[in-house]
C-alpha cells in the first residue's frame, strides 16, 4: 500500500454495488438478470420523458457552460413537492430550507463534514441499517457508535441508544441517523422512536432519511419547523426512477442548510441531472402512478413467501421485503448465502445482508419469476 494513503483508508474496502462477487453467476449468460437487489424502480422513465430530456440536452443545455450552481429553479420545484407531500398549507417549507446533493450519499458526506470532522463528533446508528452512514464516516475518520434493534419489529434499542449518548463524550455523538422506513428491514419509525428523537438535546443533529417516503407515505416534514436540529433526506433514486442521474435533497432549518451549502462543491449537480429532476417533478403524477401496483405486488409477494415456514418475514412500509431463514444459528449464514447464489444462477439478483435477505418489489413479471425460482429451490 502506498505510504501517503491515510491509515483509515488503507483499512477500508471499496463499496461494492453488488456484493457477493462472481459466485453464482447466471447459468446461462443469455438469461436476463432480474435486478431486485438495489431497491430501484423496475421501470425506466417513459419514452416521452426520455425524448423530452434528449430535446433539453440538444436544444437547451450549453455543454461548454457550467451548470446552475444555485439550483434555484429545482429547489423551488422541490419545495412545492415537499409541501404537497406533507399537506403543508400554512407553515410551508421554503427553497432556503433545501440543499441538493449528487445523490443523498453526497448529502450524508456533507452532513458529516459539517458536524463531526476533526474529532468534534461521532455518529450513532442502529444496526441493521443503511451502510453508507458508517462507510462515509469511516473514510473521514469519524467514530461510529452502533446500537441494536428489537428482533420483533426492528425498533431501535432506545435504552442502549440513550446510554451510548451519555457515554460517548470524547468525541460526543453529534448526529443520529435514522431511516424512515429503514433499509434493509423496511420498518417505519415507531411512535416511541419518534418520541425519543424529539427529546434529544439540540446539540445533536437528527437525520431522518426518507428515501422510501413515496412508498410509506409517512413523513416527519411537518415537524421540521419546530425542530432546528432535525434534517430530512430524500432522493430521486427510488420512486422517481432517476437512480442513474444522482439527485438527493435535504430539508431542514435554514442555518443547517446554509452549513451544507458551504460544504458542497459548487457544481455538484450536472445540468442534465437538474433537468431530469425538474422533468420528473413536473410529471410526478405519471411517475408515481406506478406506486399502488408496487404496494399490491408487495402484499402478494409477502403472502406467497409467508407460506413457507422456513422464512421469517417482517412487515414492510417500503418497496422491498426483508426476511430471514428460520434455521439454527450455526446454519443460517451458509443457507442464506446458498439461497442467494442459487437464485442468481437462475437469474434473480437479491441482497444478502444483515443475516437475512432483502428483495426489491419489481415488475409483476419479475416478482412472479422470483417467487417461482424460490419455490423451486425450497422444494429441492
Ligand atoms: C437508496 C437509499 C438512498 C439513496 O441514495 P442516493 O445517493 O440518493 O441514490 C439513501 N438512503 C437510503 C436509506 C437508501 O436506501
């Protein structure tokens, strides 16, 4: 390893979008792979929107000019959508309360730079949860304090979290990351968890990641105005079908947003990306019309899996399902890996994570194939 690389980076492994390596490659490479491992929408943008974007690219975007670094028109449109999404009429979110990132991943990094760097803070996460908080913190040398969750409903261990905050003094916990609903376990925040977040002192930033809001329809946006230490993250990568374009946003107090704006790179969002998000918002009724089908497919999929006593399933408030194998502890990991690999050989890519399996709800045809392949494997 090169001697000029920081020791924290030397110890890290680069993020793998599809972990599991090449084991279990599809048996026949000509079978199309059903990619239900990343919680993306199964649907590409409709052709008419792609044509519109192509037109914007050829007719409007000057390739030789830097993008609009103010993001103002997009922030206006997002503010309107956020207000609509939380049915806010009087105390409305303003564009000054929004910051845009190259995916919400970039915002997570900006949050950490603005709060914890140089030994000023550590972060608290409740595992299992979205891995990027911990990964980005590690690249920045920020300590990660971990607590567990209840096995019944994946509620955070609130007692352990309270203790962790009391104990971590050097550096103190500056940020608590919660996903609503959580990935990979698909549970929305419970009232007890929200109450716990409400009583945290103002020196602690509460980040509520609502990446799956459009599926859960549960949001804490209406509380933001009373809580200057809360920040909500959302993304265009899931329900809005724009994972390829990289757009996420943070909603919060103007001063917290101003800090994120200081940290971000001036041209973090390409012109094409900003245009895509604008087009997606303008046509949100068309794009979000696919959600009821995803929710009914989720119910169908869950009922089908629940038939097998070998699976332990949890309810989902998102566009994916989390389950574990009901096997003795010493067999679970091997059997879960095997199931994952065998599914991949048959053409279905799912995620083996946190001792269980996470499957994205895909198109009805994909879901049907996944269920049939699982059925065939369970019989063997
Ligand atoms: C998918 C996901 C995101 C989205 O990240 P982007 O960088 O916007 O694509 C953020 N948070 C969680 C919990 C996710 O699952």
